[in-house]
C-alpha cells in the first residue's frame, strides 16, 4: 500500500529500477512480504519533485519498484518489469497459460503455478494419504509463519495434488526442512516416478523435472518412513517446455504463490453486500463510505454507525469458505474511534474466536479461544487482530462488533456513534502479515497465472506489459509438422526437430521439397464460421529456399494467397516480422463467407517465387509455431498438441485506495502500443466496478484518441482527437473536473469539453481493458500516470509529447 504524507495532494510515481535509490523526503522501504513474491530488494516509497509513476521499461521481471510521491503525479511504468507481484498494489489474473518473449529474446511461458493453495497443504486441494498436516507451524523462508508440518502416519505417506498433464516436461519444486526422523523424502512431478532428495535441518528448495504421459497426474511429496516429520512450504509446478518459464526477480524466481494473502473480499468496501450489516445504519443514512483518510493515506476508510436498537449487538460480518480443522489463521482490521472506543473482532465457526480492543488507548481486552494484538499505525488508527487455531472445520464468519466497554457488545445504540473501519484481512498464517487489499469477491482456490513483460525478440528492448483479449489457436500440433494425423503434405517431406526454434529449443522442423513437379506444401483443415475474419501465422526461417506462400483458400475462406521473402523481409500482404536468429513471423488474414471446413497452406517456392515448380529433393525452409485464430490480427503464440488451446484475457487492476486518488479533479496519462486500432482499445479506466461510472482513456476505430466520461450511465464527455496507429507508441493525457474535461494525444493541442458532471469512480484503475475485459488493449502498456489535480492544456500537451 502507498502511504502519502498528511495533506498530500500531488503526483505519485511508481517506477522500477535496478540498483536505484532516490534520496527524497518521506522515503520508506516496503518488505517483500508487503508486495508478495515479486520483490527482490524491496520497494522504496518516497516524495520528490518530479512525481509518482509505475514504470515497466527498466528491465527485469518483478522487484525493486521505486514508488515516489511529489506535488505533481502518480506514474506506473510497465515496459520492463511488472509492478504486479502477488500482494502488490497491482493485481493480475488470466486463468490460463500464455506465452511471452523474455529478455533473452526467446518465447517462454509467462509466470505460472499450476498448483492450488501453494502454502496451504492442509486444504482439500491436497490429498493426504498416510500423512497429516499441522498448518502454519513455523516461519517459512519468507519469514511469515506459514510453513506446514507433514507427519507420516504410515509408510510412504504422501501429500499430492492432481493436475491434467500433457506429454511435455514439468518442474515441481517445494521448500523442505527436516523436523524429525532420518528416512527418505521423495518428490515428484509425476507420482508414478519419485525422486529421493536429501534434506537437512535448514530450509532448501528441492526440484525435479519430469515428463509425464498425457492425462491426470499428481505432484507432491512422499515420506517413506512412518513417523518422520518434515516442514514444507511453497509448492509449485510449471511447464518447462518451450524456452521454460519467465522468471521473476524475487528471491524465489520460479515460485509464483497461489495462496491468496487475503481470504476476504471487498476488504475496504464495507458498504458492499458481501458485508452483512446487523443493527448498523445503512450507508447513505448514517454510515458513510470513503468518509475519512485511511491508514495508507487514501480517502477510503468507511464510517460505521450504530442504529438505535435496544439491548442488542451492532455488527457487520462477512462469511468465508470452509476453514480446515487445525488451521491457524489471523483475522485483522484497522479501526479508529468515532463515538465508540471499543470493538470486538470475532471469527465464528462452531465457536467464537474473539478479542475486545480499546481503540482509544490501544489496549487488548478479553479474549476467547484467540490471541489478540493491537498496533498503532498513526493518526488515531489501530490494527486489531486475533490469531486462532480452528478446532472444527467449517465455513466461518468474520465479525466487527461495536462495543461500549470490555466484554460489552450488547447495548442500546444512540443512532450516531460508531467507528471508522478499513482494511479487513483473513490470512492463512499464524503471524500477523502485511495487509493486502482485496477489491473484488473473496478469492477461491486457483492456479496462479502471472503478468507478461514482453520484449522485442530482435532488439531485446523492453516493450511493456502485454494485455490481450481471449484467443484460441485452432491449429493442432502447432509445432509438430510431422504429425501426419493433422498436417497434410504434398510434394514435400518433413524433417522434425532439426534446428533451434524461436523458443530456443531444438524443435523447429524443416519442410523439404521432393523432386516432383507441382506444389510443395503442408496444410491443415479446421472448422470455420461464416462472417468471421481469421488470421493465420507461422514462424519461418530460410534454408536453401527463401520464399514462401501462405494460402487461405477454398471452402469458407475468401481466397488469400500472399508471398513472403525471407531474405528481404518483405511480403505482398499480411505482415512479416523479424523475431531474431533469422526467423520471421508471417501472418495472413481472410474473411470466412460460409461455415464449413477451411484449409490453410504453407508453400515452399523456388528462387523466382514460383509455387508450381520441379523440386530438387533437398531444398526447403524451417517452420515452427503455426496458429489460426479468429481475429483480424495475430496475437501471441498459443502452443497446441492434440487439441486446440484457448488463452484467456489478461486482466490487471489497482485499487484507487492504493494511490492518492482525487474524486474532484485529476489527470491521467497513458503510454501504450496497441497491436491494432481498427476497433476501440482501452488503455486505462478508473471505475466503480461498473461501466456506468468511469473515466476511460482509449483509442477508437476512426482511429482517434478518446477520453470518455460516464456518470450514472450517461455520457458526460467523449473527446476524440489525434490519429494513433497500430504498433506505434501512443501517449494520451486527459484531465477531469466538473465542467472541465480535456484530452491531448501525442503532443497535440488539447481538445476540451466544458460541460459535464463527475462519476463516482472510486474503486479500481484497470490497465488495458474495461470491466469484464471490455475493449481490451491488445498491446503493450509502457506507462500509466495518475495526477490528483487537473493539468492545464499546456501540461497535457507536454505530457503526451
């Protein structure tokens, strides 16, 4: 979280640097625990005259983000390393694997962890056989008390998690430490084959790489000797085919946690229906959302006031999913008195786990089945917490009770007294961990799929945070052109896995012409839907031949035949893009005019570009990574095997409470590079989790830069100016204030709108899309800047230049 100086009304800059220190007033260091796995040396927060930004152009993958505040701006720069670590201000999700070009120029898997509950071995995500778990027993390698104890209750006790494997290599990793016993400890990515590891009394990471057969497999730990005990933490499983997985720059570069740091939803929005109010004044009728400055310096803390019900409690609570028996948890929130000086924190399952707190004097009152703690965080705020061990498994309810004194939560309310409340958190931990905000529904168990910090494969320059819409690769066996079950050949033979591919592995095939006279080509047929434009792409490198054709023709496709010169890097249409090492990605698009089976062809041509010729029996080209997707342009490569594969949309956001957001005036600057501008592409949006209250910076299909303001579902401003282009850097700078809106694009004069009201856009800043992934950017975000003041026209022009 970003804490601003008292009375701060200036710009905030979050920018990532390696080995960089900004001497400035108000600097504080945030630990890796506060920003999750993506930190290495930590995040510096401070103030300086030049502003606040998030920078993704500086190189690396996660870590060392400098957060700076000044009287001028808030900036996020994504073109090198993401400020997107789990637990950090920016949250990210996708729900599927995806590829990215890494800083070495090779295509790799984006950060992921295919295992659920990576630090919660006691949950139902893990199957225990002849083994029991004591949760959150000791400090883990990251110092939080989240490491579990595994006890073998019989020989060959196992803790395993199943997953659906394809026949490629996987890496399983886990941190282990001996507690008792001397028997063998084994790990596996495929439970049919265990590898023995030698563990000691110190923490160490143990990994194994295995290639299972396709199907349901299990990864995990086996303790051979009954009675032996080991500590375990941080289990992960990732695909290590392609060029491997893009590392993060943390102390644990291949570990991407899948355990949520906060099990509650809407942790700063107590007006949300997820929080049940009992004998509390309704919001808007006594209770007030965003009533005062929160502990992080944002206007996001709520006022909770009691109603006049006699001789009863006045409380609000949120239900959670089932907590396991023996699990150790900490429930916490920040509170400040406003007429009531006492509160009680309660987690209820089959009994109360509770403690009273005096939030006027900062003392702990009576506790039941829990250990309470209270910590002053300044400006009258206290963080109240209870640590407890679950006796009986079950769904829980996390309560905040108003109280008049220690042990007194039942009383007659006066209708106005209450508390300020902010930042509720339920942690699967035995320690009070740094607060992590949760701005949507409570999380459910899920694998971790991280952000994509993309690089130019030829120049190795950082391009930014890649945000794309959902796409499906309709080609199967996308890198195995020797798979005769799906790839048809004519006048050609395929030699498999002969040279290094764009992912750095020896997996590229060679198409070799035979001695026949005619076409020399490969093809694959897929089901096509009428009215849809499709784009085919393939990576090609010259061998003896330097010219190829791509054809989408016959059946449903509008006939398309394009030629690509791999020596000159030119084409008769579509695109040809160098990707390093002599490789090009060639694309062609075609509109389907009927619904049926359509065929795509890759043809080898002779030196004059003829497609119908007599082959010599040895000449050809290298190919890799074919893709056919619905859309007018190609997106990042989606590898397939026996079935088609879908890559889900990228979703990134940051809660507005995490920076000094102003509801009355402000400015937003976006520096983005869309892959295509034929449709609306959103760069950044601030909203209330709906499309009815929002500020949106985007491009439209004209194309223009566009600043849209929606209040109550009605348009207040829609300023269009500039002429952005595809695959070209675009800078948009906009301001908002009642009856005062403006937009400048790429240093152009600001266009204005002098009439309009302001939305209640007070929840999320979305990066690269609207709600529900509306109008995704389909491109790279280099930098997002937020300024909590309305910039003058000249300033907008200067910032967009």
